[in-house]
C-alpha cells in the first residue's frame, strides 16, 4: 500500500505518527510525506523566515530519509494557511502524487489554523481525486475512493479513539532531527 502523511508543519509527523509510519514501512509499504508549510516562523532564535524554513526542511529531510519516505514541501507560510482554490489544488496534487491507500493528517478541530485548514482540505479534496475535470497538475486517481482510509490526529486536547503502540529505537531517534519550535497560535 501507499501511505501518505499530509500535515501542516515539519515535526507534525515525528511528534504524532512516525512510529506508525515505521510500522507500515517495516511491513513493506511505501511511505510519502507532504507538508503544507515549511514551519517558517517556528523559531524565535533565528532572524528570518528563510533561515527557519531552510533549517526545518533540512531536519525534515533527514527524518524522512530515516523513514525511507518520499518527501514533498508545498511551502506555504506557517500560520497563514488559508483555504483557497490554489491551496486546494496543491493539496490535491500532493494526494494524487502519493496515490495513497491510507492517509494520516491533522485534525480540523485543532486551534492551530494550519492544522485545521490542512485537515479540512485533505478531507474535501478526497472527493475530487477521481474527477478529471478538477484543476490539478497530476493524473486523476481511480474513482474507487472507498478503499482509502483517512486517520486524523489531534495535537491538543487529546482524546484519541484509537492509538498505535510503537516501540522502536529509530522512532526515538527521529525526534532528534526536530528542534523545539515556537508556534504563534498553538501547534
Ligand atoms: Zn504542527
């Protein structure tokens, strides 16, 4: 199967679902990671958004390499993600890029604007993946969307209805590739 983690920020994957992705990879599945933003306001110790983005993309690339994941950055500005036709098109492109059987994404109820918008748009564009008349730069996917599963992970006010038990040394190492970050209005 193809497994896609489509999240708002670098580190969302490592904090929440890297162990799950490792389990999928160890079972022989292909892993894809797409990030709506590069987390470019996620540090108060750096002097520019560009420096933050470069640092966080480098960290994310190292973590993705450890996961054996293919990686795509959409590079929208951190904390400024909005639901526009352009953003929907790029998220649809990312879904079609991975042609996933399973999608892991943010929870639309999170206070973080980026988490909420990312999670909401991923759910919306799934309905469009099989439509050839929807604007996109990628091939349409099979119309059989019933085989796809989508799991959303809240990062605040935790009350999961399901959790995956992971115990993996590599999962612990992945955290070392992500620095503590500052989020302006919550994670
Ligand atoms: Zn986040």
